C-alpha cells in the first residue's frame, strides 16, 4: 500500500504549519493543508485516511462538515480540534461520527500525532475488511467462481474443500495459464484467514538480487536507493496467506534464506538486526516438477520437504472436455457485462472449432481468444470465422521442445491431421496408419466429435460409437 493521505484543515496558517511539520515526520504520511471547509470538500475525491479538522472555520463548522465527509469519504477518520473547551459541542461531534475531539492547548499537537496514527490504522483496517468482504461474497466460492464440471476438476474441488479445514501448506502445480493464482485465492478466502491479507509474489518476475528485499523487507539506508524502510511480503502477509508463484524459479541462495524463515517463523529486514515474528500460511505454485528439480540439484531437498503439503494438480484445458465450452460461455458473459455490450453466443461451428483446439496457453489463452472474438463479431452470434488462434496451419516447430507425455503428443498430432483433412476419420487413420478406434477413443476422452462424424452417423450411432470406443 502507498502513503496514507492526511488532510489538515485549519485557517490559522501558523498553527497549520506546526501541525504539518509534526505529522510529516512520518515518511508513510502524505500531508496536505486546506484553509477552508470548501477547499476540503473540493478535494475529498482524493479519499484521505485521516482529517485533522478545525471546528471553527470561516465558512463551515465541524458539525456541518462531518456529514459531508462521511457521505463522500466513508472510511475517513476525522479528528476535530477546537480552541473552546465546550463539552456539549464535543459530545455532538462524537455522536456525529468524529474519531476524537482535541482542545488546542500546549500538548494538542503531540496528542494529535498519536491520534493520527491510531486513526490511520483504523481507516486502513476498515477499508481492507470491506474489500475482503466484497471479494469473499462475490468471487471465491469454489464452484461459483472456478468453472468446471469435468472429472479432473471434480478432483480439484474435492482437494480444495480439504484445504479449508486445515492450515496445511499447499503446492499447486500445472501448466502455465491453468489458473494457479485463482486457486490460491480460493484457498485463502475459504479459510479461517479469509479476513487477513492475501499477498502474492511471482518469483520468476523478480531479479535474484532483489528477491531478499522483496520477501523480507529492508531498513532505510540498507543499500543505495533505500530512502525509507519497507516491509517485505512476509510481514505484509502476517496472519494471512503468502502465495509464492513459480517457486521453482528461485535460485539456490534465495532458497536457503527462504528455508530459514520458514523454519524460524521470523524475518530480519536487510540492514537490521531485529527479528520480526510472522504467522503466515504458505501456498506455492509451479509449472515444473519439483521432485525432478530436486534430483537434478536445482531445488533444495530440505526446502522441498518443508514446503511439502497438500498437492493440487490443475489439469490442462485440453483434458477438461466440455469445460472448454462452459468457460468460453462464461468469458463471453463476463466480457459483455464489463463492457456494457449486448450479450453474444457461440455458434455450433464456433463451439466445435474451440473444442477441437489444443490450447497450449490453457484457460488464459481461451479467455484472450474469446474476448477478441466478441470484439470482432458484428452479430449476436460469434461464428467460427471470428475465432482466431493466431497460428500457421502446420505443426509447431517448437512442439517437441516442450515437456509433454507421449499420449499428449499423439493427441496433438491426431488433432492436427483431423483439422487439416476436414475431420475425416477414415483418411486420418490411413495417413497415420492407426485404427479408427484410436481416434474414437481420443474423441471420447475429449467429449467432442469431428464434423465428419456428425455428417456420417446419426445421433444414435454416434452414442453407440462412444460406448464401444
């Protein structure tokens, strides 16, 4: 989170400068001065966390300004200052929603310093709880937000339920684009830590020289450019969940420091000798085989077993059968709603084209393709021609550089030739010198039919083929 905004509303210029000097001593505060009620109102859209408000301004009183502030900036905390020790006014202000009331005496500014810090903590906490409540209620119910009816996803849902019953560490594995961070959020927001922070960091996106400062924080002057102290991700996630995405990309030196923190349950900021206790649930994700990484010396074995917990493997989109159309329909609905355009639907041909595709980029790629198709379509119906995979009509030259199973390679090759020969099963079986049953078995697993199957067989015959396949 950035600096907290503190507004000082005071018509006495000398007194306002004294307050500004004191409050600005905290580097986490951004302090602004206003000399009238109207100038404050004109700037409430900036959503300050705390307002120090003089009760007797030339154009407004504190009692007149409080309801305006509460309406436009409901999470803001207001501390009212007055030169008069009037108990009745103080009671009215507190009843109207003021955080506190101060008399302008010799100790007022020191008292204000303490109150501003307490009020800021309350403002930030209320905003976080509000945001968390909205996320929990609208997003992260397992099956309401994670779309899928396929058998592989039912296994995932069963494991997700188990994660909500304990504090066990979780390792989420799966290809890029399968939705690992979404699953991590679902775990957090369905756990007992749901009202505490969810902090995410992608280890692959941070240079190894900066990983330690990002995870553990640093003190002012710890290195060139450290102009002020900063908490790390572990401190930010205290009592909540820390999601370490692409954990397999960490270098061995960073892994050893992470291991120490996990063992000791405390962190030490760079440039400091003071340890800070942390209580954090760890959820990690990777597209790599960590067990293999350990065997080949790229991942510490002791860290691997420290992280070891419940393992959730997300299936690639190509193995999720009819989920592809379910997800595509959801993405269309969401995109149309977000952009306030008339809802559109996929034609049967478009559905078939999507269902036959391998989606190397998984759910992320499907979402991107669908959103582009919605934009490109000039009608209420999205046709096959609106679906563009942005690839040439040939096998990818880099296909065999990726790590896939033999079964997956076979499916990719068969799908390629089905597409190339207009889904003619007989012709593809002859070209590849394989039996038609091999192709039918693949189609059965994917829960799809080529166009030639629809043309060649009745629905009763197609069902019979699937049963026999």
